[in-house]
């Protein structure tokens, strides 16, 4: 390489770094060689580089949104077993995955017994939202209630509410497993009420609506909460047997029959003995 070319490359990489175009800097020489071989003009060469920069920038932004969402695990709709959940409309879920419901400030409530895929669907839809540019935060409901109480005690409640208000989508997982205290129920209602027609919610619960007083304490608060959640809302029921229960029954049958291969209806188990991702969430 000639000295002038080497100096130009050094200056080029310096300028690209200053302009914060790392992908252009990493790919420019390789793309230039390919462009020369293909007899591509300068504008097409520049377009290829900028497309690479844009794609990489979008990927890094999506990765940051996924990290900020604090998902326990990343889930996808491709790994959800719709055949085991005939009550769940694959067409409706695919429509929700396009995230138009977020633009309309609509909610999604997933109702069903433990182990029937509610959390998997909620996380997969929220993951799709992150990939499409929406700001998302995932909470187990008990964790959010605890955070709200701690923030109130530390006089940071308004700051936490302001952070939640910046979201496009808030996921509240597993409402119903632990009854909330009176203060916790009121603070949770405050968040849901503030989100009404401003921030979309995805909520999963193992309780039918008529049993929500077991968690929220009073019929008045329960009625007000449901009124806000169910207005402009999609409700999905995940009927059927728990994935975990089904897997346990399958393993029991195999042990009884002296076989090791999984039955056709069973979900696989990994090397550490934990169920695969379809089984690990409600």
C-alpha cells in the first residue's frame, strides 16, 4: 500500500470514529474491494456502507431495549406450541406481535392456569415490541408492588412513576399468586390508572376476574382496576394442562415403563434437568 493511501485510511478511520460510524469504519475496505470487483459506482458503494451502519445501529438499539426491559428470559412466538393451546388464536397473537395495539394504547390480558404459556406469550409479544422500537419494562407484579412501596417509603415514588410513564408497554406478570397489602394494592392501582390510555399493558393472571378481590382486597378497587384494564383490551385464555405437569407425567410414565426416550407429547429436558423454554414460563 502506498504511503498516501495508508495516510488516507488513517484519516478516514479517525473521521469515522469522530462521526460515530463504527460499522462503516469496520466494513469500508472490504466493501470497497468488492465494489471494485463488481464495478459498482461510488453512490452504490456509499449506499451499501450506510445500509450496513443502519442495520447494525438498529440491532444495537434493539439489544439495549431488550436489556432495559429486564426480561427473566427471552421468548419467541416461534417456540410457542399453539397446537397444545387451541384456545389461543395464532392469528390474533400474530396480529398483536405487529404491535399496533401499542399505538392504539390497548391492553392485553392473558388468563389461565399456571404452566399454560401465559408468561411465554407475554414475553414474546413484549420482545417483539422491543425489536420494533418500543420502550418496554417487564415486572412480576409482586416485584413491582414491592418497588412501589419501597419508593414511597424513600420518597422516590413520583420518580418511579415518571419512569414508568415514559414506557410504551408495561408487562405485569403473575398477578394473583400473592395477595397484595392494602397499600400495595392502592399503589398498583395508581400505576394502572396512570397508564390508562397512555401506556399499553400486558398482564398475566391465573385468576378469573371475579376472584381479583383476593389480590386487590376490596371490591371497589377491583372494579376500578378492571374498568381501566378491560376497556380497549384483548383477552386471551390459555386453557389446558400445564406444560410442567404434562412433562412430569411423561417422565413418570417413562420411568414406570423403563424407557428413556421422550414420548411424542412431552417437552424435552436439557442437560441440567430443567425444562425447555416452553415449559419454564406460565
